[in-house]
């Protein structure tokens, strides 16, 4: 006949598994939508008014000094795999 797994009292294990599974999934909400989208979030950020930072201008001497410091840091990066840039 079939591979029915009925116990001594006529109980079917597969039927129990199916019924447990159906009871679990019957309570699930498969609607994954949200009230807003990613584009709505971007529009909201624009409405909040992001102000771009405006750093002070550097003198030519300050620019050369900061470039020199960056080059020295890059050459002495202690065998790191990154490019030496830090935020």
C-alpha cells in the first residue's frame, strides 16, 4: 500500500505535521509592504534641508603641509592593506 505511519491507535504522523504546519502559516502575514518607500525616505531627507559642510579655505602653505602629512602617513602605514585614508 503506502508509506503510512499510523500508530497503534490509528494516528497519522504526516497528518499531524501537515495540520501543525497549516496552523503556523495561517497566522503569518505575507504582506511585506511598508507605508513608505525608499524614494519617499529620500524626499523626506531633502525636505529636512541637508546643509552641506563648507570648510574654511586653506592657504597654499597649509595645503602643502596637509599634502605632505598625508604622503608621510601613506608611506608609513605599517603594511596595512588599506590606502591609509581615514575619516
